[in-house]
């Protein structure tokens, strides 16, 4: 998949999909991150976290944020976000 070929998702939908695929509930994941479940829920409802917060929330799921040139090949399991 390349940056231009993949399904473009918003942050909240991508995060929920990744969280579900890893077998976490919001409550379980919030405990792993070290935040209240309500904080995670608010972040997903808002859908526009800072890069720092997004990185912190993605790390326990085995993901990192990356900036890649348009047209770059992405590994399977990558998500392209609509920013």
C-alpha cells in the first residue's frame, strides 16, 4: 500500500480499529497508558489530539507516528490519517 492508495481514515476511527485488533477495551488501554478512561474517550471523541498525545496513546498498541512522502510504500497494517 502506498500513501496515496490506502484508505484514508480519521484518527478516532483508525485508533478504535487498532485498539480492537489488539484486543483492548478503552478501560484496559487507558490503564496501560496510565490515564483515566474518560481522558481516552474524550480524546477519541475530539479526534484531534496533539502529536505528543497521539504518540503516547499509540505506543502501547505497537504503533508510532511517521511522516512519509506521498507515494511511499507502507507496510501492511499501516493507517493513513486525514489531517
